[in-house]
């Protein structure tokens, strides 16, 4: 048997693949499963982006390797987007890097910044990639507690001075996956101040920055004066433009961090297919009307879910961002017990909160990325589950 590395051996299985396996088994046994565990949009990529991809794909010059740090058109589109949306100036040559999705970018940035044995502060609950990436390079994760009473703001004051002094990197993510929490400029100001004071670097994962509701506009950490001295922000086309499978994102901010990331990456990959970068530039340079259309769809779905949850006694504040609902499990259940019950007895997949860290216990995440009919059906099943328990009728 191949003897794989200790770091790989000690990796917990990626929770989402465990659930997908269980789903397949139940479907094979004839059950109709509604998957509200998915962390990706169900909506199609807007046509104008596909059109540009097709056009660029026909040009032989675009069939070659891209430059390592990405084509100029894409990096300039990112810089123009920062100027337009946040009034932040960034140099597309030295402060912007093209990524093959922000997930690889974040993981490789952790590799570029940390030595084995060093510490990263990561949000709890938070996106599981942060912890896995720190583990894979032999670093230690320390949980940054979030205010679980509702705001999910970082509780910076609960971290000791010693921990701050040994911290190499702090990760933040607003609007948040999984909690759908949003934040304001002041939180970023505090984070930047702490980073300067204790000499650590900051990563802000802004994967949902443009999926916001009801007039809320998510701030960029780079709007904080001096943020570029300590921080890099990661953006992605995946959720904003329904482009998860295209694999395109970007890193923006501190020159030294961007440089370090590009050194790691240039030894591992050779950037993204040029037509994808150009189509993504087209998206970022657009008027974002397609993004507003997606938002309207998520808002409609959100109302269905929030109303149904209310009927069964779960009150959730309407989120101001992402396409997730983060809700408490009913009394008498653990998160995983409830998720298991919902899957086996109601045929609905939800994600148990602890998949995102220990503070997720007592909560579940539900995704709004299924159409309204299916969503209504899922909520009906959930309601019936609450009142009657096991449902024979879901078995086809
Ligand atoms: C989806 C997601 C990402 C990764 O997006 P890609 O750009 O597709 O790699 C990063 N962070 C969070 C919090 C996400 O939910």
C-alpha cells in the first residue's frame, strides 16, 4: 500500500463528500432527496460571459499558456472594479493576482505566508478550507471566536496578547459562509489595527461580497487606510456570476504577500485558460445587472424559507448576504443528529453546523440554491417532519 504523508493521513474527510456518498446510497434505494447542502449557485452563467468565452476560444493565440500572474485585461478589470465599487486604488501589475478560483489562492497564500509550527487565527464557525490548508503545511489553527448570539462578529478581545504575538495570519470572511453574517467597516478597522500592532498578516475572503440584500453593501477590508500594509482580499467570480466550474478568482492587496503567492503558484500551476480570464474581465466590467437578477431570485427563495421556518418555530433574522440560511436546530437534537434525521426521514440534506467548527454545534446551514418549487417541497417536508416525524411518502 502506498504510504501517504502524515499530514494527508491525519486530514479529516471532506465533510461534503461524506454527505454526497450517503445521498447517492439513499437515491439508489429509491428515495427522492432534495439537497439544500450545496454551497454553489444553481443558476446559469450569464450569456454575455459565455459569448465572450466562445469568441476568445476561437483565437489560436489564446490557446497558449497565460502569463503566470494572469492576463492584463483581467487584472485591470479587477483594479477598475475596486476603484468603482470601493474607491480603492490598486496597481494591477503588483497588487492583483489571477487565481484558479479563490480556494486554491487562499490555501496557497497560507503556504506562502506560514512556516510549520506557526499559528493562524481562523473564524469559528468558518469555511473548512482555512483549517485544512493550515494543517497541510504543518501550521496550527487557533479559533477566533465569533459572537454566536447573533452578529457573528469576531470577539477580538477574547484572544490573549500571547496568542496575538505568536499569530502569523488572521483569516476573516464577510459576508460569511456558513453563517450569512455581514459586517461593517469598523470590524475591518479593528482587524487592521491589531495586525499592525502585533505584526501579523490578514486575509479577507470576500467570496460573497456582491451577493447582498436589502440595500446592504459589503465593505472591502482595503478601504481601511493602511490596509494594504498588512492585508490581502480574495475575490471570486464563482458565486457572483454563477461561475463555480470555470475556476476564476483574484487576490488583491499587499505587494509582498501577492509576490509570495505568485512565487508559490508559479511553481505549481500556470494560471487559468486565457479565454476564461477574458470572459471574467467582461463580467467584472459589466453593469452587474445579472448579479441583481440573481439577488432577486435568492431574495424570493429566502422569503419562502424564512416563512416556513417561522411556522415551525425557528426564527431567523433575514440575512443581508450570501445564499445561506444559518438556523438553530430544534430542541433535543444535536446538529448531526438533526441532519441525519432530516436526510433519512425527510429526504432533505442540510449541513450540520459543526462541519464549520465546534461553535457550529446547535445550528445547521441551508442553501438557497434550488428552485422555488423544490425549495417549497423541502420546506413542506421539514414542516411535516416537525409535526409527524418519519415520512413514508418520500419513498418513490
Ligand atoms: C465558495 C467559497 C470560496 C471558493 O470559491 P472559488 O473561487 O470557487 O474557489 C471561498 N470562500 C468561501 C467562503 C466560499 O464559500
